[in-house]
C-alpha cells in the first residue's frame, strides 16, 4: 500500500491540475468573483470529488458491473448539465454587476457538480481500479478519495488564482464577455474526451 501512495499522489495531482470542467469553472469564477468568494467552490470540489471517489470505489463499481448501461446514462446527464453550466459561464455578469446579480458556486453546488462531471467520473473509476490497495474495500476506497481531496486543494487553487490575475486585464465589459464565452466554449470542448470513448 505504501509503495502505491507516491504513484497515486502523482496521478491525483496530474488529474486535478490539468484543464477540465472544474478548473475552467474556477478560472472563470476567480476572474468574475475573486479568490475569497471562490473559496466555497474550491472546498466543494476537494471534498465533493474526494467523497465521490471513495463512494465509487466502495459501491458504484459493483453497480456498474450489474447495470452496464448506467455509465452511459450518467454520461448523457453529465453532458446536458455541463452544457447548461457553459451557458451560465458565457452569460456571467461583468464584475460590477456580478456583485448584485451573479454568485459563484456554493460549497454544495460544487460538491454536487462532481457527480455530473465527466472528467471526474473517469478519473475516479481509473483511480479506484488502478490504485486502491488490496485489503478491506472501504479502507482502500477512503484512502484513494482522501489522497485526491488533499492533492486537489493546491492544484485547483492555482486555477482560481489565475482567474484573479486575468481579472486585471478584463477591465471592460467587452473583454470580460469574450473571456466568459471562451471559457464556456472550453467547458463544452472538455466533453469531447468523455463522449468519444
């Protein structure tokens, strides 16, 4: 088990720092709302993704074996919800309007989003099937989930902080609009790997 921890941690870092729906949304949130208001979103990703990975390792992998079509249904629902989120990102209010009209994702919204995030599903299934140690299933599932939760905090914070830095050059409504539409298109593009498997 100890021998697999470094490999698991490296995989968790690579999975959580690379572009994907969570990080694109954090970049947009940092740019639109600042780092402080994005903290609940960050915490929701860390605990939501870690918890999702633990539950997948403990229960859902067996369910997928019994009901093979369930994966396809979850992927379809995930794609629809991601398109909705892309629309919301594209239409986010400019910084001054955002104070009154728009709000960043809450802790619970970010945690719940993990269940419809295609990248999260693939990373969770791969992590559990590849890195869960032999022994009690619950202990292994919790270990993999905990490593992901811990590793995701610095990785996702970098994206939110990057959004805050980008905010400085988004001083006009037109620039922010272009940025938000670009982030929305990248969010839609992040569906491609999941839909082509």
